[in-house]
DNA sequence: GCCAACGTTGGC
DNA sequence: GCCAACGTTGGC
């Protein structure tokens, strides 16, 4: 089973927005970066777990755990001119962008902040913490995943 | 195919 | 709002 970290801006789509959806499930659209696209399209599997990360906000950090419930399928918002992430160059016959469905497993008891994550030597290789890395979808090792889960109750 | 300009991300 | 990092675009 794979482990991931997925970033979203809470003012756009936060963990409480996901919690409000029917079955606490929604599609994760708007990925418009090729590296992130390749991860979800080629590596992400149904049943994989991911951390829900709030970015670009007052207290950036990990706020919950979600599960992948549907493997990558074309991101329909790429073809809708009214959508923020409309991409006129994406051809419906050869979809450029993909999305997955995710279900909220649970919110964490507390936010594990970016600041806190940076304090841990064991996590220094996480791409989230590497200088200049702005990927919105990134894989975690089992070790990193388990380490972070334990931080929740520290 | 190079590379400068430009746009976006995201922490601060 | 600033700015560093870096991906994309487009002229040549």
C-alpha cells in the first residue's frame, strides 16, 4: 500500500469541506503539474492512504488522513472554460490532467504543523521539507508515514 | 533545442 | 505583500 501527502489550500478546499461531502468522499481535481499528475496517474492505487495537508494558510500542516477510493480518471474541470483550472490545451481525446477520488478517514486530533515537522531529523528527507519543493502530491515512505502518525499523540 | 521572460506556488 | 524556486512558454 502506498502513502502520500496531498496539499490543498483550506480557503479553497479544506478538510472540513471534505467532511461535509456525502460519504465524506470527493474528487481531488485541479492538479496541473506534470510530476504530480504522473504520481496520481501511474503510482496511486485504490486503498492507498494520504495525509491531507493545508497549505498557504496561517498554520500550514497535516490535518487529516484520507484514503484513495478511485484510481486516476480524466479531470473534467480541465475542459470547462468556467473552471478556474480550465486548460484549453487539454484534448478530450488525449486527457492531459487526471484526478482521483478520496474519502476522509479521520481528522487528526491536532494539526501537525509544518513548523513541527521541520523539527524532526527523521523527516528531513521528505520532499515537503526540502527547499524549493512545491509539489502538491508527493509520496512518503512507510517509515515517514508511521513516524508522523506517532507524532499525533506525542 | 537553448534560454530569457513570465507565471505560479507557498512559506513567511 | 514579498520573494525564492522552479516549471512553462515562446522567440530565435
